[in-house]
């Protein structure tokens, strides 16, 4: 277990918003993002440069970025991209530090999510990595469907580790195992995180877990005990991946992650007043919007 690695909480308003059908007004998004920037999270997954036809909720990411108060915060910004075009667009924004790309362990989901085969996606990863190097950004690689899939595609830990090995050879230094549809259990989380943290010590490993109220804690504990120190979450557990299946499985509630750290006597280094305000805003942004 790597106890020396600092704990990082990545707040994901993008993942919380993207599945909502009714468009959230851009000023509301900007206000929410600016509130989150005051909390003290390591990173905000703030938006995506993808086809507005596929994810209409994220069509205003450029506008949100242009008005977010990033220079007044230590929190870094991440945007998701699905192809080279999106990566080029995202790379033009000084305020963006990370480009996130979802590579799926499931070939079916890779096609659904990025309209590409896995081989095509591998080439896209190379192109995005080159764009990141040229623009002083860093690529965050997400292994979507990292714990199984609902399509019947072959999955086991060895399949995941094979893809991990291929991405490691591309010198990607931040990678995250994603429980896209909430099927992970503590045993699979424990095994995979122990394998990757042991075998690829030069990589910062993250957990992007989708959970239900009854199983969030066992998933966090399994990842933590296996050495993971980077966790994605979304306040109130809103969100899920609209490209995966019709029923969305919510994100890991960030407030649960923070309480888990406090139980371990670890200071999450967040501003409690700013957090309370952001949670209050979340109620307005999400609960009054039809999904």
C-alpha cells in the first residue's frame, strides 16, 4: 500500500450533469463550478469537448471555462474528450490542466461511447498524448467498464491488466479504473487495485466508482485498502453515464468520500463553509431538473 501518496479528491460536475435531458442554463453551471472551485478539491472534471448531438448538456463547456474563476483557486481543471478534434479544442484553454479520455475494456461500449473500435481508440490515445505534450497538459486515461459490462463482452481481471500494460507503455502516468455501471464488488476492486498499484508504481491510480447507497462504503474501503489514493466523486451522488445503459447508476457521493477520510483521521483539506454552499447549490442545479 502506498501511504506516501497524497489523497486526491476529483469532483465531477460534468459526470453529474451529462445525463440530464433538460439543459441546465449556462449561468447556473458557471455559478456551481465557481462555488466548487472554492472548496479545495484537487481537480474538477468540469466539462467535455464531445459531440453536442451525443451529449447536448455539455455543449457550453467552452463558455463555462471562459467564465470560471480558476486563477483564484488551487483546484485544477479536467475536461473529457472523445477524439482528436475534441482534444485540440480543449488544449487551447490555458485553464485546463488535464484531458481525460475514456478507453473502454468493453468493445461494445467503446463503440457506443466514442464511435470507435478499440484499435481506433488506441490510435486516438496516441494522438491525444501528443497534443497533451505539445500544449503542456496531462492525459488522464479512464478504463471504462473496468469491472464488467452489461453487454456480454468478455471481462476478467487479466483482460483489464492487458490493456493497462499497453497504456503504460505509452507513458500515461494518470490512469483510473472506472466502475461505469456500478457492477464492481469489493473483491474485484481489491484485486485490480493491488495489481496495478504493485505492478505500475510510476502511475497515479484513480477510482471512478458508481455506487448505490447500500454499497458505497465497501467499494471505497476496498480501493483504499488496496492502495488507491485518488477518488472521483460528485456531490449528492448525482449523475452516471448516459451512454452505458438506460438506468443510470449514480456517482460516488463526494460527501461520503470526505466522511470516510475523516473516519481515518485524514484531513481532506476542504473549506467546510464553501462545501456547504456548493451542496446547497447542487440541490438547486440537479433536483429541480428532470432527468
